[in-house]
C-alpha cells in the first residue's frame, strides 16, 4: 500500500513537470506568431496587472477560423496560453472554437476535469486555477480571440481592451509566480 502511494506521488510530480515543460515550450516557440496580412480583424488586449499584452489577428472564412496569429509580450503564462489558443482554434468552425475557449475558461475557474480532447496542450494550465490573479494571464489570449471573433462576425474592425485592476491586485500578481516559472 505504501509503495502504491509513493508511485502515485511520483506520477503526479511527473505530470506537473510535464505541464511546466509544455508551457515553457509554447513560450519559447509560439505556434502562430506575428501579424496577419490582408483582410482581417486585429485586437489588442492588455493585462496591466501583470504587464501582459497581446495583439491577436483573426481571419474568418465563412464561419471557419481561416487564420490566426498572436504578437505579444509579458509573462510566460500569458504568451504560452495564447500560443495554445492559436493551435486549438485554427481551422475550426467558430462555434466549435468558442466551445474550446469556454472549456478553457471553465478549467481556469476550476470547473470540471481537464479535457485533453477539447483543450489539447491547454490542459497543462490546469494548475493556474490555484493562482486566481494569474488566471487573467492565462485567459488573455482566449478573451482576445473571443473579442476578435465577435468583431469579425459583426463586420467590425479591431479594437483595444484593457483589463483594469487596483494596485493591490498588481502586487498580488507579482507575488503569484508559479512553480518553475521564469
Ligand atoms: Zn501575466
């Protein structure tokens, strides 16, 4: 019995390390970086609490996500999560892509079990739910995608969104570094 418990402990630790590696990999090698050319909607989202910013470009073909790109700066959680977002929404019909975004939002609020079929590498961010202020970092790219989608469907141009917080929240964000985070 003791041995089984020990093995379980090791496998959980292994999973956390794997998740950290996945996040770091997306941070170092964002999957769809840069800006789009031609007709597209572009939104900028800022999370001043942590100093994260993202420019998300989106082109729809009918109701399909034909192209998506992210240019940004900020913490590894915000940048890596946005990279995962591009991977998970590209090529999908919009309703399906929004379903993935909603699944990620639920994961960040600790609702339900991580669903790898739906979220792909997004499951690696499950631990962020324990750091409430950092949830904003993880959600930034997904919120920007939802915003860009809504604007594109409504036939509007891009825009800017700033998520404002008070000074205490900013200090809390700086204190909430995840294990292994640079
Ligand atoms: Zn951040």
